[in-house]
C-alpha cells in the first residue's frame, strides 16, 4: 500500500469515526435534548456549577478517548485531540437539535442560548465518544487494552455521570425520594449493589468479566463493586448539587435523593465496564 493510499484509508477511518460520534450523540443524548427540565436548567442554573460540570467532563472524555477514541490512540495527546473533537460534536449536535426543535431563537439572551447548549453538550459529547464503542464494527472490538485500577474507577464514573444526567434534573426523582422510607432506601442500595455486581460478573453479558477459579468470590466484590458503588453515589451527589437539587434539604432528604439517583448511576457504572 502506498503512502497516499494509507493516508486516505486513515482519513476514511477518521471520518467514519466522526459519523459514529454524531450517531452516538443523537442516540444517547436525544432524550435529554427533548427533556423540559434540561431546557429550564440551561436557563436558570448557577453558571459556576455549569462551568464546573463542563470542566469535569474534560478528563472523562480524555480517558474515554484514550480507551475508545475515533481512531486508535497511542498517546494522551491524541486522546486529548479526540476528546476535543467529541466535545465539538456534542456542541454542534446540541445546537442543531435545539434550534430545529424551536428551543433556540434569535431574540433569546446570549446567556440562555449558551447555557442550554453548554449543558446539553455534556451528555452529547459523552454519547459521541461512546458511539465508536457501541456502533463500531467487529474489527474495532479487537482493540482491547489494559486499564489501570484508577482508570477503571474513572470509566465507572463516566458511566454513572451519563445516566445521572438523564435523571437528576427530573422532578420524578425528587418525588420518589420524598415517598421513600429508610427501609426502602436500604433495599434500593442492596439492589443497586447486587445488580451492579451481577451485570459484570454473573450473567455473561458481552464484555463481562469472568473470575478465575483461583480468585475468591469476594475479591471482585470488594475491589470493584463496592468502590464502584461509592463512585456512583459520589457522582449522584455531584449531579444533584450541580442541578441545585440539594439546596435547602435536610440530611435525610439528601441521603434518600442520593440513594435514588445512585440506582441508575450504579447501573451506568456497571455498563461502562461492560461496553468500554
């Protein structure tokens, strides 16, 4: 193969990756792009909290890019480039969809326009990066690389954040927390942990992990599942605080809200280990 053919093939793979990114942004972020609470949050939420969310999304995108970028990345510089592209796709997709739905108009204040697009760009950019993992061909699946233990926790944080962004802004989540008792919260916590562990180690999903016969059953539970659930709860606290759901709440109300959101966050963390 000549150098020109090789460059063309590399360019074609990159363009295909961009297409998958756009598809992933649409498939995975469209529910949030069409959710009323997300529209309002982009208008009135505290700008320092929105800015913090945007900043926290950057290292998560870089990690995902290093793991499943638009191309095979061999350095953190290339991963950073892919993360910037995913963020760009998220911003552009959010801008186009919100405009097409009539949610962005010419007479709208700049702060509202920027806030809506910036907020929606976070799940859209994660969706764009996940598009390669979920929508790629089988030959891409052979690109498996070892992930360090901190990297595993960050991957779980990315999955937890993505699902949390779907639910944290909704009123239904707060209603559920209001109706629950402490016993309900205990059951939800145990169910979250059990499902999180079972999805990864017990039910043989594609991408699941199998324990060797020499490994005691509790090793993965203590090393990955419990820390992963703690990560999911931490992401839940962060998401609820960013979306101003914890303001003026009692400690019990905060705990119940975190446990409710921790249920989908835990499943998102487990899914991240399966698909990434």
